[in-house]
């Protein structure tokens, strides 16, 4: 089960083509709307009713896929599946997890509680507001022993980037796979780099930081990039740099600055847009000048999960652009939220070497 049809279909294709499961034992509910891609599927596409029937009547086992709507439906017999795998459980709400859990004897939750939670338009009391994995983690950086397993290697990040991210969000327990050291970016050192840019009175946009983004992009475009073992060197192109902005207003400003510089093909967006993406270089612009200027509060801007997602997009180099005055504060409250903000401030300062 996944939150999108595309993720489910990607997995089912691998089940057939890579794992070798017979196509007549793999099924998914037919999409209600077409996507324009009418290519034959490697699996069976069936109605909702037929999907449940296949799972109930398959003597030799089967693999079925769908979204939460499919598995929470009353047509599924209680514990009719042996195992339900929930993809991106770090973004999957606790309430939805309970709803689909009745369909299976066992749940396997895959995901990262240290990334962004599911987007929600409502407010829910603790702990219902947490994702399934965040609820299990109970505020810990990684799942405690006995409740799950940490996949301890990153295949994306160079060791210099990975070490910083591991300290930021994974209790120092995440390491880079050796394949990450086979990459190279000509004339650019790997790691997380902080670039302070002075400005005053800015809340959610900073022209000064937008100008610095343009400089950082120009500094890497055209350099030779080797993506891994057996890969030939190629020049860094616009799609090899991701620019992450804390606010939509800064996204628009940075896009304007890049277009004016002839660099309009460089992707720019908020953290939510880039979760799951990767690139040789990731640039984060925080935009606000000082704590008293921050829109939506410092808890939002320096959220460990948001900073983690932004920085960990980088395969080789992550650049954090911010005002030097941004961290000139201490949370005044002594409640749990104040302690959390203090810890996140300390984590950010360690990341940027403050």
C-alpha cells in the first residue's frame, strides 16, 4: 500500500520483472481516471471487488497493491492478508494506519520518521497528529530496538554530507555506502557549507539570498560530474541543482532571479516539493533576517525534519544560505515545545558550524 498509484505500480512492476512473480498472481485496482499512458501493465488490472476476491481465493499466494481507500474498505475480510506493507509510513497518519490494519495479520511499516509528516488540513490531539512511524519512535531519532530496524547506509549522500545529516537527525547512526565515494564534482569539496548573507527586515523573501543562490548555481554549472562507478564524466546541468526555499514567496523570488540570469531551468521549490528527489548539489535558502521577522515561527523554519529533508537531497554538496542573525535567540518557554525548539536550534547550529 502506498499513498499514490504511481508508487504502487512501480513496486508491482518490480515484483513481476525483478522478483519473477507470475503476472497472474499480481493485481491492482484499475484506476478510475486514465493518465494518458495506455501501455499494457505487467500485472492484472481489476475492479475493487475482484481485487479482494483474488487475495481471498489465491491458493498459492499473491501480491496485490492499492491505496489506503482499497485496504480500509469493508469488502476486505478481517486479516485477509498475511502481510500489508505500508510505503512511506513516516508520512502516513496514525488514523489511516489503524483503518487499513484490519485487512492484514501483520504490518510492515517502511519509511523515515525524520522526514516530513503527511500534509494535513486539520488539527488533531497528540499522538493522533503523528505519523505511524513517528508514533512508534516516540520522539526518538530512530526506532528503538524491538520495534524496528534502521537501514544504516545511505546510497545517496557522500560521507561528508551523510555525517552531518546523521548527526542532525539520526543519532549518529547513519553512514554512507562506499558507492558514494566513487562520485566526484570537479573543483568542489563535498559536504555541508554555510553561506551567511546579511540583510535586515526580511520575513519570507530575501533578494540578497536570491542573488547568492544565483552565484552558487553559476559556481557549479558546467563542472565535470561523475555520477558513480562506470559513469562517464559529464557537465553539471540545470537539473543537477535543487534549490529549496523555506517559503513559497522565496520560491517565486528565486525563480525570477534565476530566469533573469538565464538559469530558468534550475528547479526551485519548497521542501515538500523535493522530498524523494536527489541531485549532486542542493541549495537551501531560509530568507528571514532575524527571529523577530520569521513568518510562521522558528519552530517551522528550523524544524529538524524540514532541514533534514532539504540538506539530504544532496549527493555531493549542500549549501545552506541564511542571515547571520537568524539564530540570535533562545526559546523563552520552558514547556515541551520550548525544549524542542531549543534542541532544534542546537541541531541547526551544529549543522552549519555555528
